[in-house]
C-alpha cells in the first residue's frame, strides 16, 4: 500500500522549503504513519501512539544481520548523542524482519549494545509481514555462509510528533545527516 505511494510522494515533493531543509526524502504533504501493534522488546505493547509527542525513527532489520543493521543502529546512536538533551524527544523503533530468531529478549540485548533507549518490535510472522507491507519493506531469506540470512529494505522513516511520516532516509546517511533532520523536526 505505502510502497507504491512512496516513490510518488517523494518525487512529487514540491515545497522548496521542505525539500531544501531536510536532507532525507520528504513526504509532501506529510501523511499519517500506518498504525501497528507488536510485542516490544521492553515488555510493553509497541505502537506508534505510545510515542505521540516524540519523533520516531522507524527502522527494520534483524539481530543477526552482519552489516547494514548494525551500521544503521550505530549511526542512529551517534545521531542521538549529537542531539544532547533533546535526544529524550527522539525514539528509535527497530522492527524485526526475522521473527523466527528475534524474540523480545534477544532484541532487547542487541539494541542495548547500541543505545538502551532503543525499542524493538517483534511478533508472529503474519503481524510482522503486515507491518512490512504497510511500510513498503521487502524481506526475503537468502543463503549465506554460516546459515540463512535475510535481504531486506534498508531505509528508515522519520515520523513527527503528531505521528505523521515526514521523511524517508536511505541507507548510508551519516549521523550528522540524521541529527540535522531530527533537529529541524524537533524545532517544529
């Protein structure tokens, strides 16, 4: 659902101020982030309404990812540090694409290595597939040395305090890029 509209929304961003201000791809106009309810790595129900009033950085990945996921989480942890005290108004949410291996306890330990405030989301395969579909995330098992891995979409979403999709950040952006965009959204 969101995947098809995603490319159109990002390419149709016509507001020059918004396009120049944020370094990430902008949703213009912003639209409500699709809702979901998963098991949180903190033992609570994970849904976006829980973080209304904060910015949410929504990422998808898995705990045994060898490269993209730990790189992204490290960058997000660094970006939060750059924000100083304002980082308290930014919540990183990391939804697994590997429900067979990633239970809440495993995600909690994995995410704590990057930043103890990060919250993971897991659930049954159907629930997670529905969330991925809502956000246009593709994930597929692939054979790798040492066992199966998962190839998946590697962008992140920036969701504003009102629960609206504001930006899509491609893999490879720096902590400075994230801090820049989060700073702009925090000042709104």
